C-alpha cells in the first residue's frame, strides 16, 4: 500500500484515504505503524457514549450529531463530525455486525459526517483494540469532534474513559434502582448522565436515585449533571450538547496528561503482544503439556520475554 499518497489524501480531507488508512491500521497491514508515526495528530475533542444495551445510544448519537452540526465555526467553514461505533464481532465472519450504523441513516449522505464501525474482535471493555489508533487517524484528518459509541456490554464497559475527554453514560428508567446503579462500573466513570426515554414512568424517581449515589463519589471541580433526554423526539439534546461543550472547556491539563499516558500504555502493550497469538500459544501448549512436569505458570514465566 502506498502510504505516502494515503497520507497526502488524509491531509487533504479525502474520505476514501481516511477509510483506507483505518482499514490498514485495523488489520495490521505491513507499514501501518510507520504510517501512524508519520501522522500529524491534532487535538480534537472526543465524547464517549456508553451504557447498557437498549438505552438508545445510537439514536441519541444520531440526534446529538445533528445538533452539533448546526453550530458554525469562526471561519465560516462547516463543522465536521466523525462517529466511531464499536459493534459486536460476528462469530461467523469475525467482522462488525453494523447494527448501530443502520440506525444512523439520516447522517450517511451528509458530507460533514464520517461514520465508521469497528469490530471488537474479542476485546473486552466495550471497545476495539485499535480504537486509539483509529481516533488518531480521524484527528489527523481535520474533524472538529468525534463521537465514540461503545458496544453496549453493560457494567464492565469502562475502557472508554481512557480515550474520551468527556464520557456520557446513557441510561433508561428501567436500568434499575440506586442500589443496582452504585454497583455498576459504568456509573463511576460518567462526566454526564443522560437518562434517555425519560418520558417513561419512573424517570424522576430513577434520576433522584442517581443523584443520591453521586454524593458518594469523590469530590471534584465538576459536578456531574443528570440530564433528561428523549432522543427520538430530540428532547433535551440541545442541553446535552451544551453540557458536553461546557465540560470540555473545563478539562484540566492533568486529565489530558492522564489520557495520553493511558494511550501510551496501550500502544506499548499492543507492540509487546504483537507476536503472541492464540494459535502460536496452542502449538506451544501441545508440546509443553506432553512433559511430566508441565505447569502453566512456569510456562507463562518462560514466555514473558518473547
């Protein structure tokens, strides 16, 4: 693959170059890491949207993106948004099921919007292992805001906090009472709560329960708001967009440094694990298990240096 022309196309805002660059990095094609090292990654705000399945994350993103697109840039150029949606991996094709993209059809033909689905490919925590690199490619392509939707795996879906400047946790009144909420991992990472489908019965009681649990969180300069939304009616979306902007204006340098450290940690981790595959480990196990003194922990110690 000609990465020089790909890099030029990316800088020029060519959408095909952007899509091809993401594919190359996602599939670990030869030269992909050298391509990443040549990128001019610009500071672009990332908003992570997470929450349990059925909370209406995709619909909320659809309307939130439409709301953001209505704002104008100081130089008069169009505001551009990228949406990265992490979908479950198909057990048959090992690709993305694309379910979330089907619910964003209103944005497909908008030249100001780029939408990309990623497959988790077995990664836990609601994200793909290549999410960081793909966000950086999009940042280098000159977008103004990135919306990152996690797969919707539930309580363990917390990795988004390492990649997003602002994390919005989307819940619905049926998500459970405050006792269930405080036990949930995703409840501890929210910068903003959006209680979607808030026109349903029990919404006010559920919101009061969330606000009660927030008093038990460590005090900070940001008071976590709990907003009502009905995404399908675009109700509360303008307030959500304004609150996201307000939060990102208040992000302290220490938080940005923390995000960068998390990113560096993941990149180093990926590089060290690059040559280790399940297939190779299976071959090693077949050989080692035939030995009478086989011990999986001694084997792990032996392999940690490869």
